[in-house]
C-alpha cells in the first residue's frame, strides 16, 4: 500500500509539469510552433533517408540518457534527494507536455502517434530505471539502495540505449512511411 502511495506522489509531481508544458505551448509559444521545426515535412522526409552512424549515435545517447541519470544519482546521496526527485519529475513532465503539444499543433493527432513511435521501445526500459532511482530518492530511508536495484537499473539503461540505437529508427521510419 505504501508503494502505491509513493507512486501516486511521483505522478502528482509529473502531471503539473505536463500541464505547464501544454499551457506554455498553447499560450506563450504558439508562434514558435508555427515555424518549421522537427515536425516539418522536410525534417521528417530527411529522417527517412538519413543513415545513422552507430558509433556517433551511441556517444550522443550516452550523453543524453546517462548524464541526467548520473546527475540525479549524484544528488540522491545528498540531503536534496527529495527536491531532486520533485524537480526532475516537474521538468520531465513539462518537457513531455511541450513535446506532445508541439507535435499535435504541428501534425494533429498523427503528431501524438509520432511521439509514441519516437519513444518506443526504449522508454519501456528507461522509465522503470528512472522510477526506481526517483522512488529511492523520494522514499529514503524506507527504501534503501541495494545491489538488485543497481543491476536492474544498469541493465535497463543499457537495453534501452541498444533499442534506441538499433530498433527505434526502424520503428520511426515505419511510422513515417504511413504518413
């Protein structure tokens, strides 16, 4: 029962950030959404034909996925662990709200499906890895860190990165071919 309560608390921090992201795009940044960007026809056409250099993409993903994780992990051993978890969830929610709102305003409902294709299947591994770390930050000292969590989190991040390199581009290309 306590686990369920903690998960609700984490979701209660993510959702206001998501709402702020949606409001930001719809009220303050609407003119920027109208400009060509990552959801433009040109960019999406270019993505279908680009060849991904695995080595370069790996280093890019390590910076993009692992560095934020390491920053939260480093802050999780300080007295700021709960604040870190709260700010990370608000930031993540706001980022998701901005991304989805921009996609929907640019492409309609297809934009939301493109966002789903863009995070599948790797986020099915990233989300549990981050949730374990955030739950640790939020519930400490009731939920101590242990070897099982370390192994699971490292494995989930590694599998997520591999899926993002080798599987996700095919998923996105397959989705874009239907547009």
